[in-house]
């Protein structure tokens, strides 16, 4: 399908972009185009005009000054992933940027376009919420404001940007020496989008957690701060038992708007939220690298209930003991018997 007709304008400054946006009712900005162009081709978006901001050099800069990483809205995911300054100041940013989509997406897609699109399955909203980022927004007449993630992300594909405003930068505090972070997700095998994602930042005094920022995404309309998990972690030694107990508290934070679809039901995603938080925390503490990651993550889990069916968690030790040939295949097992299922966790082990 072809996009509907629209006027096209290319600008060279933020002031010119905002002036054109105010003068053209229904106009949209375009930079990398990875979010907008598919919507245009499906005619789900029908802007009267496209304002190309891709040539504004000021919006592509990345700087690290006075404990703040400032990323221009037009910085591509690859720009962030390849920045040694960003890696030294806030390694979580380079980690996440380097895992988004594929090389084509990373080289064309921008952080500003990503967060303004506000896709619930995108990685940046949850990660930037966990990092306590600030979104720098400019409006008519040079007026500028900042917004916290909790105020910026309002719901699926919805932010608090006004019709005549432009996101110009994302600011993230640099990590202190005693801070560690990790982002873990179950990624959709086709798109790489998060089915469930957990972003964790912890402040440590030795092995003890003195502060935590835990956010889940992919399964909720907008990133959710897992305040119950943060409280359970704070003041505790980050051992396996405390991590398992704390991560289970995320059930108190998800609310009733968990997303489900034909790929992963709401019940499944709800169950996996705690698993991905554990996954992130185990990478921070090093537990994920002791033997099998799946064993570390699931060793204390007996059953996960999804739609009233108890699904036994696979025992990795059984790999060496194949079932006798007399055992019926799954298709012959009675419907009243529990069915064995495999889970996969996408991220490095």
C-alpha cells in the first residue's frame, strides 16, 4: 500500500522545525523513519506534511559533562552503542543500543524517534525509566522544559509531547562507581522487540543493595516501576534467595493492564516478569555465570500457572536421560496430563 499524499519540508534548525510544525496542522516530524514510514504505508498515519529534521546537526551530538550523559534526539542507536564516552559513563546505554533490532535499524533508527513513538515493546522506554532519564523538550519561541519518564510515557504510542513541541535530547545521570545495571528480556524471535523486559540499576555497598531502580516493559502499556521489588531489595544482600524473593514481588506492581497477544498471553507475560528481573539481577551479581543460567534462574521455581494449567519447569538434568521408547509422544498423552514445554531466554548466558 502506498502512503497518502503529503507536503515535504526539510529544515536545518530546531526553530525552523517548530515554526513549520505550528503552521501546518497535522504535520509530523521524520528523521530515521523506522516508526513512521510503516504507519504511512499502512495508512495508519495520515500527516498533512512531513518535516524532515534529519539534517539538524545539533540534535545528533552526544556529550558527557558534569555527571550527565546528554544524547541528542537524532543520535542513532549505533552512535550510542559505539560511543566510548557513553560506555564509560553509563554502560547500560551502550549495552541496550547495541542489541536493538539489526544493523540496518541501529544505523538509521534514532533514540528520539524511538521514545516519541512510545511502543510498549520497545527497549528504550523501560531502560530510560530505570536510569531516571530526563527528556528535554522545546516548544515555540524557544521555550524549553524537561519531563521525567513517568510523566512522558502516558500509554501505548502516547507521550505528553504537545502538538507544537519537539524532543531535542535525552539526559541520563552517569553511574557512580558503586552502581551496576543490566537489562534482560525475552525477545520476539522475528522482531527482537521485548515480549517481557526487566531493567535494573542497583547501588551497592559491598554485596548489600542500598538502592534499586527496577522497571518492567513489554507487557504493560507504559513502563512500570516495580516499587515492591525495589523495597524488597533495598538493605538486603544480593544473594540468590533474596533475589528470588524480591523479584516475586513484581506481581504487586503490574496492575490489571498486562498485554497479551497470539504470541504470548497476558498470563505468561505476567509470570515471566519476575524471571527477567531475576535474570538481570543474576547477571549483576554473577550468579548467571555459575553453571547453566536457566538452572540459576529457575532452580527454586516449581510450577508456573498459566490459564489454570500447571506447567512443570523443565529439569535440565534430564537432558542426559532420554525418555524410554515406550513412553507415548506428546500427541498421545492424555489431555488430563501436564504437558512439558520448553522456555527460551534470549540474552547472553
